C-alpha cells in the first residue's frame, strides 16, 4: 500500500454523507418499489415513477408530468433524485470522446468518459472518489483513498452523459473503468447494476478490477453477471507486486484461479487488461509469459499503452509504436486474442483521474476549491483487432 495506514483498503473507505432526504436512486429496484408502495397510491403511480426514473433517468419530480402535482410535491418533501453535477467537460476529441468532471454533494470530484464508437457507445463510470489500492502507475491511486460512490452517484453519471449525447439506450455499453475499485464497493455496485440493467443488458456491462478475489467470487454468484475485466498488467508475481501492491494481499496464482472459476457462459470472455510500460513489461518475452499465464482461460487481452502523467514516476513511459506492435505480434503468435487501445497525443479515455489530477497536482495535499481549467484533451483511439495469422 502507498499509505501508512495498516488497515486493508476496503475498511478505510467510508460511505457518503447522510442526506436528510433519501435519494430514490440509492435504492435497488425492489427496494424502490417497496418504499414507494408504502406511500404512493394507487399502485400504478408507483410504476409511473419507476418508469420515469429507470427508463428515463429524470432527476426532478416536476419532470414527471403524468403525476398529479400534489403527489410530486409530496415526493419532493421526502425524497430527492439528485445526480452529480457536471463541473467540466473536455472539448470532444478527434474521435468524439469526451471526459466529464463531476462534483458530488460533499465536494468530491469524479470523472466519466463518453466514448462513441462505430455502432455503439460506451460510457466509462467511476465507482469511488479515489482509490486505496495504490497501483503505482495510476493517477487515481497516486491521490489515494476516497469514498465509495453511492448508486445515485454511479447511475447519475450514466444518465447525464447518455442524455447529453442523446444516445439511444439500446446502443449503450457501460464499463466500470473510471476512478476507483468497483469490487471494493460491492454494496453500492450491485444495486447500480440492477438499475442499469433496465436499459443495458448484462453482456453490455463490464466491471474492471485490480483483482479483488472476494469481489470476483461475489460477482460470479449474481444471477445477472456483468463481464469481468481484470487488470493484470505484469506477466509474473514479482513485477505485479511492484506495480500493484494489492498482489501481496491477493496473490497472482490465487487471482488466476478465481478467473478460471468465473463463469464465461454464452461465448463471453474475461478481459485481461495490460498496461504497457516501456522497458518494463513490454518485451516479446513478456508477451509470451502473459500468454502462458492466461493459457486455458476464455480471455482476450486489452493492451493499454501507458498514459504518462507528471504525477507518476518518471521512469514510467509509453512504449514506442514499434514496441507495442512487437508485443501484440508476440501475443498473437502465442495464440492469444488481443485488442490494443492505441492513443496519439494525450489520451483521455484510458486512465481516469488524470483530469482531476491536473489541478490537484499543483496543490498536492489540499482540496481544490475552484473550478478546474484545463486545455481540451486530444485523443485518438484506434482499436485494432488482430486475429492469429
Ligand atoms: N480499479 C479498476 C478499474 C479502474 S482502473 C482496475 O484497476 O481495473 C481502469 C484501467 O486503467 C485499469 O486497467 C488500469 O490498469 C488502467 N490504468 C490506470 N492508470 C493508467 C495509466 N496511467 N495508463 C494507462 N492505463 C492506466
Ligand atoms: Fe485503483 Fe484501478 Fe487505479 Fe489501481 S488502477 S489505483 S485499482 S483505480
């Protein structure tokens, strides 16, 4: 761990501030029905409210224009539908991607990314305001632990970005690859998934983890399972411990066993994320070792060239395009299924936490109270699918 606190990271996280009125988006669908059912009559009104929320993502009772005014007022007295507030959006990059910076009611800041693709659109959501896992290549890890996001804060990121771009809900993919470790926030992740599933099928939702084994096993037990992505990032235990200290708690061999246990039915694959660091884990020999590590797993590798950032160690650099090609070729030769996320210029999509970090690095230990001013980030993502030749 990068902190001196001896507590495991999961215990150091705490939940958001108690609001005087209950946010209805913090309730799982069944709980929402029950809560509304106790005070809203006749029952078809409950249905209407749920429709407005989970199908339309409205964040004001007044927008529910088929409800009587008195009912809307009564609801507003007891409950809220508050979402995070957009503080800033980067200008669209050349591929249309945009990063959003949100502020939460307690002043915490989180990021989401809108990523239009040829036939679908992905939204990358944050699950925590910070991260206690402390991977050494990650800006969110650099700034340390935050708190768990509530379901309303996660589902709010989704609806705000979806609405701004008017994306048809049936074309949405959701990835939990933003700030934080989603599997250290299971309690809020599960109701969030249930709300998202109203519009986005589980096979269109991916949860990315640094390898929290109990969380993976819990996810595996869900009736409606999201896809699993795991940040492996190193081909062996020694190097993984160096850059991902969580490996000491959840060893690589035990993690691989958990991945083999994760059900990959209906043609699904586990995604193996692998951040490429020049001269560290990017050689063809490392690719062969990675292929051996994941042998027998229904998996595809997502190679992510490292995103440089002034807050991160100077020795960490993005490999050259040639080195990336050689790594990918070696993986393909070893029989692995690989996609590579190639970025030119400053990439915004891969590493969340960097937009927030741009200002915070100037005042490392203090909370920044003014709105962020950043230059528009440029990104070009060129996702190359390569099959074995
Ligand atoms: N905590 C989860 C999800 C958020 S991080 C996890 O670790 O999987 C999402 C992805 O961003 C991870 O695969 C991580 O390895 C990658 N990442 C973090 N910092 C990065 C950087 N500086 N450059 C490229 N990828 C990075
Ligand atoms: Fe946390 Fe993921 Fe960043 Fe590691 S890579 S510090 S787990 S957000």
